[in-house]
C-alpha cells in the first residue's frame, strides 16, 4: 500500500515495515538500500530492487519490482544457503548441488 512506502523523487524506495512476499518462504533474507535477496529452503535465490548496476543478479538493468528467481551460471549449480547485499552489490553463497559435484 502507498502509505507503507517511503518515496524519494516520486519513486518508491523503502517499505516502512517488513512485508511478506506472497508465495515465498525464506530461509535467509538480505536487504540493503535498494536491493533485496531471499534464499528459499530449497536453495533457490530470488531478488528484486534497483538494478542499474545489475546488482540483483538477474542480468537486467533498471528497477525489478517483483521477486524474481535468479537463474544464471553462477547460481544454477549451487544449493544456495546465504545472501548478503550492500549498496551496489549482492553476494550469494552455497554448496555444489550433487549433480555438479559428481561431474
């Protein structure tokens, strides 16, 4: 809701209180000024936020308004367990999936 969003220069910037992301149950959550990451109990990561420097890990520039699964070569073979974000970067950590470890 509009009354729960802090706006700067007419653009939505921050939620004033934590808000659930429908359909996602996080095992780990990381937030920063402009970007958010969720790691699910299944080891999959989702991200959204400001991505002009591609800091969401989604390979797109601009705002990402909805939580979107990160599916890139760096994350695909990993069972993700941790996330961290800063002003202009994001970091995911994980262990190799069994299929990748056997190859």
